[in-house]
């Protein structure tokens, strides 16, 4: 009987160790599940941001051409400014 009780106590101790380990594993599982959920939300948020950024870049693609043309036009106007002022001064002097 003493041997059987000792064996029973040993098995109970082993069972307690296994149950404690199971609790630790369950807690780890819950933490990892929460982390997975959080990371999935971040992935969705990043995907939405990427989509908006692609739309913005696509929309601004034509702006580069427009601004380059505007800069060229302004440079042309600036290059002709001296001559325009000289002609205007001549017209003003002639007329008046």
C-alpha cells in the first residue's frame, strides 16, 4: 500500500507538472494569437496606405509634366524680359 501511495503521489506530481506546463502553453498561445491579430491589422492598414500612396503618385504623375512646362515657359519669359523692357522703353519714349 505504501508503494502504491508513493507511486500515486509521484503520478500526481507529474500530472501537476504537465498541467502547469499546459497553462504556460495556453497563455503563450493566447499571446501569440493576440500578436497575430495585431499584425494582421497592421498589414491591412499598410495595404490601405500603400493603395492611397499609389493613387497619389499616379495622380501626381501628370503634375511633373505640367510643372516642367510651366518652368520652361517662365524661363523663356525671363530670357525675353530684357528685350521686352527695351522695346517698351522705346515705345514710351517715341510716344511720349
